C-alpha cells in the first residue's frame, strides 16, 4: 500500500501550491508552469510535469529528449496509473525506495547520489520517484494480467537457435551500400530543428534527392560526397541500423538513429550477397584522438595534418604527448555496443586504416582500427535462450495490453 505520509505529502503540496498561486507576487509566467498540456481520463499533465519529464529522460538517456517523447511517456504512465486504480494496485513506500535504489545502482550510484545529480539538472526528486512508482505499478499489472513466465518448450528453443544461426550465416555474406545524413542534436532546440528536417527528408524520393539534402544539412564528412558511403560488411553496421536495413528496400530511408549529440538518417542504395562468409560484428579495438579547433573546419584541417604523420595506433601516443590539447582514448568494444557514428566510421576500415569523424562541434576525432576479432562463438545456453524467449513474449503481450488501454482511453492534447 502507498504510505499515508506519501498521500498526505501530495495533499500538502497541492495546498501550498494553491496558496502560492494566490499571492500577488506570483507571476503569470510561473502559473503557466502548472497549466494543463494534456488530459488523460480524469488526470491532467501540466507543463511543469512535461518539462520535468523531458529533463529526466534527457539525463538518463545521455542526449536531449524531444518534447513529444516526454509527453508520450507521461500519457502512457497516466493510462497505467488509471488501470492500477481500477485494479486496486498500489505500491508500498518501502518498495518505491527499493526501486529507486535499484535504478540508481545501474549508474553505479546510491539513491541520494542520483537525486543530488538530478537536482543539479533542475529535476525534482518527486519526478524520479513518480517514474519509478509508475514502472512498479505497471510491472505488477502485467504480472497479474499476462503472467510472469511464459511456457517455452524444447521446440521453441531449437527454432530460435536455428533462426539465429541462419541469420548469422546470411549476414556474414552480405554487403550494403548506404548514404547517411547526420544532424546536430546537442540541445532541445537543436533536436527540435532536427526533427523538423527529418520529417522533410523522410518524404524525399530517389537517391539524388537524399544526396542533395546531405550536401545541404549533414554535419558528417560524407556530406561532400552527398552522404554516400562505399560498400560495408553488413555485420559491421551498428545493431539498430542492421535491424532496420533487414526490412528496407533500395531507396527507402531509415527511422532516426540516435548517436551522442546527433541523430542520423540512412538511405539503402543496394544489397549484395558476396557468397563468401565474412566476420560478422565481433569486437573492435580502436584508438580515438580528439583534435580541438576554434571552428569545425579548423579542427578538420588540423586532423588532416595529423593523419599524414601517423601509421599505427602506437603513433597516437606521440601525438598526444606532443600536444596536451589532444585527447587520446583506446577502446575495445563489441561492435553492437558502439555508438552508431563510431561503428559506421570503423565499418569499412582494415587494421591500421584511419578516418576523421567530425560533427557540428569544434572538435574532430581521428579513429584508427587497431584490431578486429570475432566474439566468442560458443553455442548459447538453451536455458538462457528459453528465458529470453519468455521475456520477449511477456514484453510483447505487455505492449499489446498498453496499446489497447491507450486506444480506449480518453486523451486530449491541449497544447
């Protein structure tokens, strides 16, 4: 049960807010923070809630979250809370605190540490608490309606293993030809502008139209070639892009792919089956040298000069020692865990080859591939496969339940 103190706290907060709004000095702008932006059943979403949720999603996601995403999440939670009330589902205060502890632990912080960091970003503790509480409510609803475990038999596991092997063998022979556009998204304002441009680009038809758009708006170095990239091994693409390309036909444009401080769009130009298996995904070891500049153009020019002086990953150390303004990073990571921009930059490289990765900021990055090796090829544990299949089925049914509740809810967007 939700603790009485928590319920009383909400009542006192509402009374305090009402008293504050009645004061002569309380500005119209401040009152506007609590103006309704949407109604879900008998619940209201205020401008303050929306602002808080947008800040919170940006903080935990590592990049600016668009307003529409924050509003969608709040609407979903209001629908979930309405269903929780109908079913009599409540979460005890102690369980909420445990949930907050677990969430903070994902960032290697305790609850107080995460709350302090959120406060520095202007995010109230109640925003964090409400987010966790809604998640716990929904989990309990799903457990009651869908069931915590789905029956998985041996045939299900064998089919999943066979499908995975077939996918890997097919992917190891495939090359792709794509074009790219990267748009800056370092702030909510830039992301809003990017979303407007994305909507226009996704309406384009034909390879030339996409290339013209790349020359005009892309911040990637490939813009000079109309965003065109040479043949890439399908298995070396970032995971989110691979999943989309499997469903695309030549000429189609992908959904946006998030990368740090930017968002990418990709157009499939061609697919080719080489007939000869090649390494898929795997683990890449690479060096990254950050090159500052007063402008993006200056940074790219300085990076080009450094490129002439380096031949191996070891040469990066000498450059970093020579100039303290340079930043050196050596990384080893599965390709699927790399940011899309880095994975794409490394995809066409052989060992010892390098490239310049530039964005909207006044800093260029030189990437060199030091080594590439296959990830462990051991046969997956059947028990782990069964657990994954069960989780997938629960998630699919939970998504269907939420979609049905949203479709039947009375939702009104006010502004």
